C-alpha cells in the first residue's frame, strides 16, 4: 500500500504542508474507502486513507522524539503500522479507524525503537534509564530558553532531582542532542575552567568503568537478540508491559488484540519464559532457536 512519507530532502514543515490536501474523513467516507481497499485493492482509496491519517502518525511519532532516532524514520515506521491497521480494520465493529490504528502505529514505532542498536546501547543502567525518560522534561523546566548546551546550574539541578551524577546528565544530553562535546571544552567565556574540572569522580577508575560499560552493552545486546526470538505480538506485549517507563495495562492490550486479559497475561508469561530460556542457553553457550509460532 503506498503511503506518503518524509523524503530525505524534505523537512517536516514541507511534509505537513503537503498533507493539507488530504481532508479529515467522516465515518461513512472512511468506511467506504476501507471497503474499497480491502475488497478491490483500490490504490486511490488506500492513498486517501493513509494521507488523511498522516496527522495521527506524526502526532504519535512525535512522542518518541526523545529517543534520539531520526524523526523521518519514526514516521516511516508509524506508516508501516498504519498500513497494517488499514488492512485489518473491520468497519462493522462500530468504531473509527483512528481508535484501531493508533495501537498499530505505536506498536510499529516501539518495535523499531527496540530494534535500534543505538537505543539499546544508550540505556544501560538505572541512572541512564532515569535520565533517558526524564531529561527532556527537566531540561525544559530548569533551562526554559532552548539553549543548545545545558548550563552548570541546570546540570546540577537535574542531577540532584534525579539522584544521578552530573557527568551522566552531560553525556545523556549530548547523546539525545546528537552532539559530541569534549570534556576539555571551555566552561564559559569568563573562565578558563573546563567541564572536566567540575565532574566529580564516582569512585571507579577508568579501566573499571570501561569494563562495566562493556558488560552493560553485552547484556543489552543479548536482551535485544532475545527479543527478536519472540513473534511480533509477544514482543509488542513484552515491550509495552515490561520495558516502558509507564507500563500499559492488561486491559488496554486486551482491547487492542480482541483477547481476554487472562489470554494476554498467558502470552506475556509465555514470552517471559521464552526470554528466560534463551538467556540461560546463551549464557551456557548452547544454541538457541527462533520464535515459536503463536
């Protein structure tokens, strides 16, 4: 199914303006277009549906911008979920496509985020996880002027509020901003001090820190590999229930999949058991298999 996406040479503003030609749909028009696509594979119907719901895709994709991934990629992955929703939507169930599609869009984007190696490497410990999910909000709170670099007062305030080292705040801010700033960079125009002069040692020497970081990376890479052994539904449920900062309720997943809460709980338990067996086998150096059928 064709879908408009952000091209490599097109910015978000131009993309949004291009979407103005797609009107919002009323319920009857939407149902007619869905039937035309599902029954006749009418390309114009699919293009109008996807185009009209690009606003929803962009809105949901915007909620994932803090993960530091290219926004165009987030939108494209959201479109994959939207296309799946249009293909599976049952117009006779009595609700609008948006209600159904938002879950497929989120699932596709979430799956992409989990598969992103840069994200897996980024969130490697509790400090970084806390920063990862809260830095954008706290940065706006303590440094309302959208300065490219966090100032010393904002860094101290954020570190204190989250209970993390100031060095972690600086590193995470750089990663989420796609910036590589040397700790030898000047602290300000009125002083010769450098950032490294204000970073407090946490006790471990550099060799120990490197070993720990490498171990964290290996564990996260193993988890990422383990997640790929699950089928799409199992992986989505595990991500939504176990890997999100704000886990989704069983009832929400139950409504999404049209299953009972107990059935969703069983799928979750089965997926956890698959992950456990995979991790144990990997730790013991034994070969592991792929995803079992649902």
